[in-house]
């Protein structure tokens, strides 16, 4: 009898495969860990084509400069709530 070897299961999160083929309507605020740079995270995602998550839960692969778009209202509300409870946050995510 031979032993059946099992490979560890890889968990792949369900990701909205929105690759921004349409013009984006709003700019999202990227979810980051403490000490992590949102700018660096977006740049890495653009280079590698990997999806990132916004504060509102929207997942996408960044492909365009969002500076000309209005900020997602859900992301803004979440960011503002975090600012109330965390004195260390800046007035706006882009600061």
C-alpha cells in the first residue's frame, strides 16, 4: 500500500476581478496595515497587477491615477470615523 500524500490547501479569497476597464467613477482609500504606505501598496499593485482592497471593501487592480475623481463616500466616512478614534491620522488620506 502506498501512502497518499496530501498537499496543503491554498485559500484563495473571492476577488472581484474589476480591472478598471471602464472609467472609474470614484477614487477609493486603500486599506493599509499600521506603518504601511498606501502609496507604496498601490504602486506595488499596479506593477504586479495584484488586487488591493479599499476601506469600503471594494477590491480592484489599480490602473489609473485617481486624483481627478471624487473620493468614495463610504471610504471617506470610514476614514473620518477612524480619525475620530485615532489622533495619529492625518486630515486627509493623501497628506
